[in-house]
C-alpha cells in the first residue's frame, strides 16, 4: 500500500462540495473539497481570461493550492508578466514605426558636405 502511494504520488479521491470566486480578491477561485476520510479542504487558484488563443479567449490559471497567499503571489506574478509584455509590445511597435518612416532625400551630414564643396 505505501509503495503504491510513493510510486504514484499522493493522489487522493475527493469530491468538490462548492466552488466560486473568492469575495474581496480579484481573479481567485476557491474550491471546497471533501476527501475520502471526510475532511474538508479549501483550495485556491488564480484564474483569468484574456484575449487570445485559438478561440479568441485564453484562460490563464495558476497552480491549485491550499494557501491563499500562494494564489495571491501567483496572481501578482502573472499580472506583472502581462504588464511587462504590454510594455515590450509598445516599445517594439514604436521602433517598428520609426524604422518604417520615410527617410529624407539627403542626410543632414551629406547636406553640410555638399554646401562646403
């Protein structure tokens, strides 16, 4: 019996009693699970839908954990990552627009050289 638990992990059957969005916390889902021995555990998970993916909506999810602090840290990490991606995208777009702008017929240095000759 113990060898089976060690080899295959601690996967224990559970039943979801209730789930929903945690009040007072944005993008955090809670699940109340009842284990086989009758004990009840509350699990938390970061979950957020964003634009993208093959069907137009992409779901970002963190790991399911019994610690609310861990779910909040996961949410902060994902939101910071999304903010960094947006800033990089804007910066790359500005660089692309500058490189596609029409160049002058003569550069300012070439004009000075032609005037002195």
